[in-house]
C-alpha cells in the first residue's frame, strides 16, 4: 500500500511569518507612509516566495498546485472588480494578500492528513472566503499613522449621516452678485505682459469690497503661511489647566483647514454631490451660510472633498475646489462675486489627488497653483492676469517671500522649486530637484530657502 507524499510545509510557514513581520512589523517600527511603503515592498518578496514554494517545492499534486494558483488569480480579480469604490489597489493588496496568504498556509497545515476530497473542497472554500470577505468591507479613510480604517460596506458613512442632519442648514443667496465668464474674446491691451491672459481687464469690475476687516487667521497656515501664531501666549501647563472643549459638530469630509475673522470661521467640505464652502460662528459652531458647487472629487486614499483652505481678503473669501473651481464669495453671506474653472482655463487635468492649492492674495491678485503651474486672477473681476511656467505636478500652495529685497512667489513642484514675479508670472529662478511636491517652501532666519519632500 502506498501513501501520498506528505507536503513540505516549513518553507510556506516561514514565508508567511516573514511576510506578516514585514508587512506589519516594519510599519510598527517605522511610522507613516515610509514604513507602510517599505513594509509593502518587503512583504511582496515573501508573497512571491510563497507562490514559488507552492508551485515548485510544496510536494502537492500538480492539480492542487496549479488549480489553487488559478483560483487565487480568479478570486482576487473578481474581488477587485466588485470591490467598494473606496478600496483602491495598494490598500486592497496591502491587506487582502497577507490575510489570504495566512489563510492558505493554515489550510495547508490543518488539512495535510485529510482525504483529497475534503482537502480540495476546503481549499476552494478558504480561497473564496479569504478573498470574498473584502467585498463586504469599505475603507473609511486613513488615520494620521497611515493605517486604513474599515467599516461594513452597507453601513452609512459619516458623510451620509451628516447629509441627513444638515438638510435645513442655511444656504447661499439665490442670485450671485457678479460672475466672471469661463472664456472671453481676446482684445488688444496696451503693453500686455507676455504671459498675461488676453481676457485681462475685459470683464466689468464687480462691486468694490467693503473696507478691510483684518482677519486673525486669513487662510492656509496663517498670515505668513508658516504655521505660526504671533502675539498670543498659551498656558502650557495642561495638567492643572487642560484645554476645555467649547463645542463640537460634524462637518463634511475634506482636507481643508480654516480661515478665521472675528467670530466667524470658514472651511470647505464635501456634502454628497456638492462641494461646499461653509461659514460658522466661532463661539458656538452654529452654521451661518453655505455655498454649494455641483462637483465631487473622490480618491480612496484620502476620501471625498476639497483639498485646499479658504483665503480671506477685503471681506471676501476665495476658495479653490478639488476639481478646479475658483470662487470669490462675499464673506458675510456667501454671495458669489465671481467664479472660474481653473482646470479649463489652464487646460490642466484634475491631478490624481485633486487640486490642492490654497489661494494666495497679493495686492489685487489671487494666485493659485493649477498643479505645477501658477495662475493669477484679478481679485475684483476674476479675469485671468497671467500664467506662470508649467513644471508638471504639484500639491503645494504658492508662497510669498522676499529674497534680497525682491518680492516673489515660490512653488514646489515635481521638478523642484520655481520662483516668479507676482506682477506678471515671469520666472526669476529655478532649482531642479525631483521630489514629492506637497510641502510649503520657507525662508530660514539666515535668508536661505528651505524646501523638502
């Protein structure tokens, strides 16, 4: 009587243990995106080792070896096709493959002495359950340590719950004050800048804004875009005098921060199919007004919503949406002064992570980054004044600095750092350096320029 050759299990057990140590152990030691990326790459090596073990060194029958690999390929493919939209490929593979690998090796160990009929049936069930279970899951986002947070696919998201709660909140005024058209007929102007838009000065000026009321925190990272609060002392003894919560309220998903003036603060949110600019009372958190644009941006890593922060200037709020909508709104009631579509103005596709530039105000101009290209618009009319040089992709915001007495606008892009003049967008200098272009440039006390990936 002959018995089947026993499976060689120890290489598979070793490979899956090392796979899990790489995928989750490296992340525990090296936090953030760097640990996640390195853990993914090393775990991929051991995933390949598992496949090689099973195909060539496991001693399983030819039918089992290649039947299992074929079923895994079909099951993972079907999981990808029918997944929830929030499950993008890196996150699906980062979790689905390690769990499938672990389940597969456990099956091999647990059924090694069972009859073939039982082993084959449980093999199919193990693969289908390990892959199909992810069809019931959605990704709710990632936390600050780059860990995915999951929920049941059929449960209501926080955005859906918010929509049900805020149906009766105040909306924007029905009629806009003025609107700048998306395109205008080119007209000759006296001594135009080489990079100026032909529509500059074409549109009639909107009503002049009221006298300036200084905003304590006018937009992204504060008055100088350096994340520093000046003239305020904070008691650092939180043991005896801990901070107390004044109020709390849910808002729509976004990566937008806040602009603050007096008792009002402004932010951007996503609510269903509308991109929203919202104004709240700082003392109570109660909504004052909302402006809605029919636009929705979504990518599964960061979720839905706009990526930029509003900018306050001359009693107006300037906002830049993730799909390219640039608005000038009355800060007191949300009435539309003008609106433009920067994506179509500059012929720029919506970037993978969405337009993420917070508007920068310089004199009578509002400047945004259409990915890696700066675009300046007249603050009063919305006419495009100039376009800067195009340097590829970017998720950074324009930064106003003065170097050697020369005022200039810096932008970090995928190609490096670019400096242009605020008046006409002409390039002053450029430093080439391929990097992840999402961080603000800054000046050191010595006058050097600091930028990083």
